[in-house]
């Protein structure tokens, strides 16, 4: 198989997977006539601009990581990133280590915690400061270390950051 066909197939598979991310769950037929109780929000609500980080596996059932970028990422412009760590069960201890990769530096916010006696559904706030060095798509990895009755569990989350070109300096209007 030629490399063009492999590339085209890979791109098609990626687009299909991404397109299905926002699809609603299929409706399930209910055989009972009992009404479904209204959903009540658990714990504190997150700001609407926050989105979920990508969990490796089914990690987000016990704890989830959400983020919001303060602005569009551009080269050489500091980028504040608001983080919310949301435990969905009680933990004795929660700590998080954030790691940036090639093209991003993290001057602030590399470590969070440890926080002890963490109740469920109460978001823990944190802020990162990223400094993009070049254009492209980059990942910030969040390694979440939890301690509970089940023992010590490490979960991995990814935060995608797409960096655009540096903003051109505004030129003064001719007189």
C-alpha cells in the first residue's frame, strides 16, 4: 500500500473519530412507564468555558481534569491556563504534575498539591502559565496521583494546545 493511501486512510480515520466525539448517546428504549428523575448537578458547577482534558483510558470516572485557555495561543505570548481538578469520589490525597513538551515552556504551575482529605465533586483550582516558542500543536500532560482506600493510582490526562503565529506589531497609520 502506498504511503499516500496510508496517509489518506489515517486522516479519514482521525476525522471520523473526531466527528463522533460530539454525537449524543443513542436513545435507549424504555420498557417501563416510570418517569426518569431530573438530573441534579453534583457539587459545584465549572465555568462554561472549561473543557475536559483527554483522559488515557477511562480515568475520568474517578477524577477529571478540565481547562480553559485565557486567550488564543500565539508564539512568544504568555498563556495563562485555568485548571480544575474534579474528584468524583473521596481521596485521601491528590497531587498533580504538569509537563510541557517541545515548543512549550511552563514558567509557572508545574506542580499542584498535595491536597489532603479531598471530598468528591468539589473542584480544585490551579493555574499554569505556558510560553509557546513556536507554531504547532502541542500537549501538556497532567499526571494525577491519587491515594484512596483502593490504594495509590496514577492517571494521565492530555491538554492540547494549538499555537498560532506571533501577533504582528501594529504599524502606526501614515500621517
